[in-house]
């Protein structure tokens, strides 16, 4: 369905330079604090534990940005502060003693697709 713009109503919805979501999705940056590359290939390691809490619809763990997980999540039930608390509570209780105690969760303000 094509969208129309009524003068004075919903104009901000089309503002450039702002991240908009049409289906209550949120872009999220999770920074676990340390390199995840050695923690992505066995049961119970850090990547798996983090994803079980984040529950992303789509995600990427880039190799160039150690410790980061870029996610798209369902915005209906996602609370960044609660997810951060849950990740930090894991501490080092994962295979390989990965340390989540300094993990941060930030809502995204932009996306890049390449």
C-alpha cells in the first residue's frame, strides 16, 4: 500500500536522517566487551548465550569489531536495560569463561546495509 502524507499529520514520519520502523522493529548494538571469534563454534559458548537472551530476528557478529553483535529485534517486548542486566549477570558462567560483566546494550539510531 502506498503511503500518503497529510499536511501537518505524520510529517515527522518521513524525516530524513532518522531511523524509522514500520513494524515495531528495533536496531540494537550489543557490546560484550571482548573478542567473540573464539566463542562461536561450540555448545554453550558466549555467542550462543548472548543470542538466547537477545532473541534477535536478524543479527551479525562482525569480525572487525570484536565483541559486538548487531541485531534487529522485535520491539514489542525488547527492553535494552533489562537485556544488559541479564547479559552482565552471566558473568563468566559460560564455556571458555567469557566475561559478560561489562556488556552494554544500546538502541541503534542508524543502520548500514552492504
